């Protein structure tokens, strides 16, 4: 069953990084600008790499043009996601 994760994205950052948890929302910084889906693609790639998953297993499903988004993660349990990203 896919896992749904709330994230807050800061595009145009100095580097790509998972900044940590803000309550139950994961804060992510990406270098990519918020244009033509570039920041969303960078978020998907960064999260997939951090979780050790193929890129297609992480998708932005809501908030495509907003800083607050939801991603769906396939291939891991909620416990595995929490362990790999640090507890939230």
C-alpha cells in the first residue's frame, strides 16, 4: 500500500537536502527553480535517492504549484520510510 507524506518545499536553495521534520511535514530544499515542474522533479529524485528507491516510486500528487505538497511513496512501509528519513 502506498505511503502518503506531507512535505514543504523550498525551491531555489543553495543545495538539495532534506532539512528535517516540521511536526508531521518533511521540509525539503532543492536547487531547482519552481518553473515547469523542475522543483517537483527534483523533490521526487531527492526523496527516491534518500529512500533507496527507483525514481518512479516517489510522485508528487498534490500541490504541484504550491510549497506544501503531498507525495506518494511506493515500495516501502510507513515504518521503513520513518527509519530512512528519521522519525517525524
